[in-house]
């Protein structure tokens, strides 16, 4: 395919997928004043320059949406072979589709929800591709006009971290007690100048807490996750391989994020999955930084996942997930909230359903948890 006309889209994900599938040598991006104001072409151009610099890119600004203007525009494109009709501008899409019946162009329509590309012929759609492939997580962020700042996926694939994740996942009742012990400020002392170790004052623990902590410490030593040095009576220094290994143990919910990330990573046809994603985007004159626990791309669809190892979450948690997800993934995004405890207010779950957020409860049954996650990813 040499030259394809693409219509403005507020997210451009289907446009990018179409370029990836058909590899045109030239793209003419048709935009209106609405798209110009929204920066649709600008974000599309940035992705194209980064990912497909070999494709010639041209912008055409349509000052008025009308049949006569559209016809006049199309007659200018002497090298045009195909038109990609997918657009968030319904009026523009309608006029193009009506006028194009009088022209001899190949007409295509990509649909993420159907995971397919269709060709319009004789007023009928026929499926020509039954898989859109996928877009990387970073591409989704760039398409939305944002920038990936960092992600923490690598630590979740670490062998020692995997063993610790398995230990916590298999010992939920014990973990609920341990995580409270680990955040006690009069016991666990963090030194920011030496981020790979902590000092633990076990003398400040009750006997029951001390025994729970000792059991965890024995496991960590058995997998060589930490080295222990006695400083004084009831005072120990815990030395970790890296600051990331230490943070994984002490930051609440890290293990749940890792568990979810690794379950998704093993699903066939997942294009990309990232954990601990921090990204930025512009809100007026302000640069806003946000974070999502896990993002995954499957068959051209984006999944945004928040993990909460606590019952302390509410409507604000849902709103945060909803806003971040829809900003990156648009109308086709899937939102999942992974939890280990039901919230104190039952209405939070009802509100999640109203917001099309799927809630997955990890109750210690790894098989059931994996089955739920796989079903949500592959069957949505």
C-alpha cells in the first residue's frame, strides 16, 4: 500500500495499528479545527516519527465538513490508494463514507472491540484481518500525548522477588499481620543515605510480633534475599541486594502488583505488559505525573490495573483508576481493580460496576485468581 488517507482520532490507536499492519509508504492525516485544537495530529506525528520514520506524513486541514469540500479535497490526492475510515469524529466519518462511494479507493475500518480490520465494498463490510496485533504500553501513553517516565517491571521478574511473592501469596493470614509489623516506625528505621539496608529494633516488638518477624526473616535468609548483621542486643541491620529489593518488601502492595504482572505476562498473545508505570501528561500549562500498577496490551486493547493490598480504598481509588485509564486508552480501555480484602463500604463495589471497573479478589486461591485475570484479558 502506497498512500492512505487517515481521519482524525482523539486517541489514534486504530490508526497506529493500521500503519503497523499495512505499512503504507505515505499517510495523509485529515484533521478538522476540532482535531487541530485537540492536538490529535500532533500526538499522531510524534508516534509516527518515533516508530515509523520511514513513512511520509502529511497533514490536511479541512476547514469545513461538507460534501463539496470533501470531494474537492479527494480530487487533489492523485496518489491516494486507500482510506482508513476509523475516527472519533462521527460527522467527518459520515461525509467521507458517503462521498467515497463515487471514488475508486479501497475503504478500510479498524475496530479494536472486534479485534479486526474490515473493508467496505458495495455498502457491505467484509473482514480482511482477524487480528489487529498490538500496541506497546509506551506507544499507548505517547498516543495519548503523554510520556513514560519509569516502570518497575524488571524487579518483578527477579527470581528472589518471585519466591517472596509466592511466599506472601501462599500465606495471606500471616502476611496481614506481618505487613503491619513492617511499617512500625519505632521498629523499622530507614536511612535514605543507605537505601539498600534498614535497621530493625526487635527489642520494641511484642513476643508475638517478634516470632512473626523471625519467621519472615528466616524465609528471607533461606532464599538469600537479605543478609542480617547484629548491631546490639535487639538491634539488627538487614542488608539487601539493592534498594529495589528492599522497597519491594516494605512498600505495601508490591507483591500483589508482581503477582498480577507475572500472571498476565504468561498469557499467550499479550503484546506488552508493564508494572509500576509512572507517566506524565499536560493539563493546561501544568505537567501532571500519574502512576498505574499494571498496564497490558492484548489484541490491540489496553488494560489498566490498580492493585490494593488493603480494605482501605474508596470512591477516590475508583475515580483515579477511571481517569488515568480513560486518558491513556480512551473508550475501549478495560479497567481492573485487584484487591485482597473487600472494602469497608459495600457501595464501593457497586460503584465500580457502574464505572465498568472489574474487581478481582485474591483470597489465597492462586488458581482461581489466575483464571479470573486470564478470562478478563482474553474474553473482554
